[in-house]
C-alpha cells in the first residue's frame, strides 16, 4: 500500500472540537419586529397559507380547472392545515361558481322499476314538488266535485238510461222467449238463472220432471236448448252495449276532467317555463301524469260503503306515483356546493334506496331514493380522506367506476344478500360533474401511483404541503394572523407580541431548525389553547410569554413520566452512566426515545473491546437481533473507515465488539457511529475517554461527521442527567458541526452554557472529537516504511502499535502466511 492510500486527516482535526457560545444555541424572535402589539389587531385579516406557496398555487390551479381527470390529491403530514386550508380554498372557488341544478327522481309509467332522473334549475325542484303536492290535493277535491255537478250527472244518467232501455228491451224479449218454453228467468248476482215451471207457474222438481211422459220431457229439453242459445244471443247483444256504456262513461269523465287537468298542468308548466336541459323530459312526464290520471278517474268516484276503504287505499297508491322525490335541493344555495365527507361509507357517499317490509317482502319505490355526497356535490367540490376509502373495498371499486365514466347510478348492494324477496329499483344514472379533493399521506400518494395507476391518473393535480418552511418577516406575521383567527374562533383571549414570538420559537424547535418553522400548526393551535387557559387561570385578559412557557412546561410534565423514571434509574445507579473521569473503551452516547406524543433524549453507555483475532468488527446488537438496518449500515461504514485508517496493516488481525450496555428494546439509526468509533479507537490505543462529554453524530466512510436528528432532545436529556448529579463545569456534549442551525435549546441549557457550567462542542471530522475526548494528539500518517505509519506518541500511533502486536500474536498462533504483511 502506498503512502497516498492512507486517509488524509483534515487540518481542522488537529485540535479538539470547538465550543459553541450560548447565543448560537437557539433562535430568538424579537417581538418588536412582528409588526403588531397583540393579535386583536389581526383578527379581521384573511387566514393565510403560511409557508405553503407551492400548495396554494397548485390548489388554485386545480380548483379552477374544469377538465376531467384533474381532481386534486392533497398530501402532507397531519396537522399542516391541509384539510382546513383546502376547505377554505374550495369555499372561495365555489363562491364564484353558479348554483348547480336540483335533482329529482320521478315515477316511470312505462317501467316503474327504472325511475327517471330530472335536473331542474336551482329552486325549481322544490317548486315542482310543491306544485304536484298541491295539484294532487286539489284533484282529490275538484274531480269528485266535478262528478257531482248536475250537468255531468245528467249526461251520465242519460247515457246509463240509453243502455238500460236497450238492455231492458232485450231482456224482455228474452223473458218472453223463456215463458213460451215454460221457463222462468231471473237475474241473480249478475247471472241469468232459468227454471222449468208448470202451467201454474210453479217450478218443477227433478222428481216431477222425471215423472212426465217422454214426449213432454223431450219438448222441455228442446226448449232448454233453444233458451240457452237465446241467452247467448242476448249476451252477444248486451256485451257491446256494456262496452259502449263503459267507453261512454270513460269518455264522459275524460271530457269533464281533461279541461280541469289542462288548466292545472298548464299552471305548472307556466311556473317552470324557464328553459333547461331536461325541459322536454319534464314535459313528457307531465303528459304521462295527465294520461295516467285520465285512465284511473273511476277511483275518484264514491264507492259502496263496504268498498270505500279499498277504494281510498287504491286512490292513495295511485296518487303517490305523482309525487316528486327531490333528492338534491339547491334552492337556498349560494354558489357551488362544498361538501366534506367524513363518513364515506357506501350509502352516505353514493346514495341509497330505502326498503320497507310488507308481509315479509322488502318493497320500495322511487320516493325512497336518497342522494349521497357525490350527487349533492354536483357542480362543486367534494373532499374525501384516502385512508377512509381504503377501509371499504366496495366503496373503492364504486368510486373507480364513477371516475372512469363520470356517471353515477344509485343502487342498494345489500339487497342481493337478503334472504327475503325484494322489489328492486334501477334508478336512471346521471352525469355528475364534481371536483374531488382527496386527502392522504405522502406514502399513500406514491403507493397509489405505483399500485393503481388507473385510479391515480384521475388525480393529476398534486397539492404538496411542506412539513416546514423558511422563516421570514412575512411568515412570522402570518403566524400572528393564525393565532388571532384561533382566538376568535375559540373565544380565547388574544396574545401579546411577546407571546406570539414564543409560539414562533416553538415552531422552530418543532422543525429543529433556526431558519425554518414547522408547518404543523395543529400543534401551535393546541399550544394557543393551553396558553390561553393558563392566562385565564390567573385572571389575565391577554396571554403573555410567561403563559406560553408555563403551558409548555405543563405539557412536558403531563408527558415526561417515562423520561423521569429513566433519569431516576440513572441517579439511583440502576443504569450505569459515568459523568466524570475517563475510561478506556467506554463513553456516553446519546439516543432519542419517541413515544409519539413526547420525545426525550437519554444517554446510554457504548462499550468496545478489542483483542487479537480474525473475526473483524462484531456488532453485538445485530447478533441478537436488536439492531435495525440503518444501524447495521452505520457499523459497516465505521468498519470501512477503520480499515482505511489502518489499511497499510491489512488484513487487520483484530476481533472487536461493540455493545450498547443495558439496552434491551433495540437500536436503530446511525447517530451512534461516532461514539462507536471513539470507543473502538480508545480500546485499541489504551487512551481513556472523558466520561463527562456525551457524543452523537453519524459517520461517513471518510471520517466526516454527518448531522443527526433529535439533537435538542439529546443535549437536554444529557444535561438533565448531569444537572441531577450536579454540574461540574467539565460536562457537555459533542455534536456534528452541521447540526449548529438545528439547535433550539431550552433557556435552562442556554443559561448553563453562558455560565460555563455546561458545554456544547461541534466536530466536522471524527478525529476532532477524538482529540477533545482524549486530550491526546490524534496523529497524522507518516511514511509507510514497513514499521509505523503514525507517530508513536499519538492516539492513532498507539492504536497502530496495538494492531502490530495483534499481528505478531496471530503469527505466533501458527498462521504466518495469513498475517504476512502485504507490501
């Protein structure tokens, strides 16, 4: 191996990692620079899209584009205001759009199982329903009244008299014919009954008939045959007369009622004279109603007392066919509809058909059709949450079919599984023009793009909400507007500028960035509520900075019990953490425990042991399945860098182990790789590490220290442990140099640093941290002349000497070829 192959040691790594001043540990917001004294001044300003310019532009584009397949998919973290702001944008866009038409379902007289859909201009659906209801009520009075008028009754009597006279004349002839053949004839329940009689007009019994002489019996039989033939002739004559009577009565009724209906329906047509898409369909239906009424006018005539109840029921069923089922009523709407469907089950979303049991049979009709959110949102906007749709496969498939065709047919899927016979309906499908706004997480969006591209192609407008944004005077002022709106909406006292400044600082802390604010305004809103409650508890009429601090402290106290118990375990000696002195192969690493509603940092001891051997680097956590893939990757990178430091000795005659002591729940992440490297080099070199300085930082293959997450929680966690034991002025943490702008530490830590009781060090390169923790020169590579590459009095030189000793030990163990130095 040549000299140039040795990893270079950066010049800045020659000395220990520098300290940070207290002023660099957090970003402070100046209340005087916010532009207001308190939020009461901002209450009437419009709610802005704070830091979401990209999402705002995309939302306006999508909501204003009237083209198919340009529905909106809104993605982002929960709490970023994606639902609230999109609803606000939908309201604004809907206000500029026309009011969509009403939707009615009507009885289909040709095929009753397929009700007709009818769209009417907004408000006219209600008018049509009212007109038809009034018309039905009027007809129940006017038609019987017309039938009772003298002129109608006179014409009806005359018609019936003509039939009666003709029928009486024919019956008289038939009676004479019967008498001539010794038969008496009478009517019985509409039937003609004849009986053989003697000369005295008395009926003959069967016995008397049998006693007659045969010629007489034959004469009577012949007479009976002739009478039967004459009766048939009589019926042939009277049947046309009855038919003519019925037709005449029907014609007379129609003649009497049609002008009345023409006037009534003419008034309806006049009220709904405005031209619209389904004008012809409405006119056809009104004609059918008129025709159907004229065909069933007999139901309006009085019946015999014993039949009156049946007639009333039949009339009610007949008139029910003329009702109007107004399923979407936009009479009172202003602009287009905006619907947020929080319960997107099948029926609430797509509509339903209600059924009732009639003698153990499920029956229904057009009046039981109900509209869902999709039909109600026609001409406007409908917001759905993707996670809700995923829970019901039936809803998902129905929505896919709707997006494909743009038409919606209401159906009741449950009836196909019913054990009872049903009367089913197939309502006419209707075109639905609606802009869908689908809310989902980032992973849902990309999973949909990959797993269901047919569905995803309908959502071509991506509205991407950022989780954080660059802070500026505008965003800070807008945050004040947000607080003002929250106070007004919830009836809370307003906030002073200093209190708002503290809220903004908390957004920086949540974003872990001095230059960026978190977009999770749900957290900010919760803090507004809690701070206001604190102010109200002390009787204040305005929320001050101290109230926000108190609310944050109270929130932490409600959630920090696990943190407290672990710190108590350290203080009581159950968890071994050394906070002073120096030890070989051991140091304190920093971890973050995330409970979902609370995060806190905690130190844990990292230990390394090295011996002569051939196994290389052993990650004990990985061996016992307590290590995640990212941590495994970090250990492999560490091994790569270690091999590069001592590559001129390859292969290394080394067996090394790394372990996180007293850790039983698993390790994930790469932020401990610097600590692991330091523990390994300390074990190799025999140089002890300062225990009062905890370490966090990721490592790349060139020894550069990379930024990590949770830096504030890690620092504060170690600070609280040290504070419990007593700050000595030598304690602190070592963090990556690239994490400086992520610092938003508590006032308590900042004050301790300002007083010199605690220290924050930063490192660009791993060897800077090694110099800080050991106090020994790290060493630079010298000429590889077959002996040592690092000066012997340096840390790396001592480690190299140890590796040479391991090589000799392995050589003596009986495998000289394997450990012969490679030149």
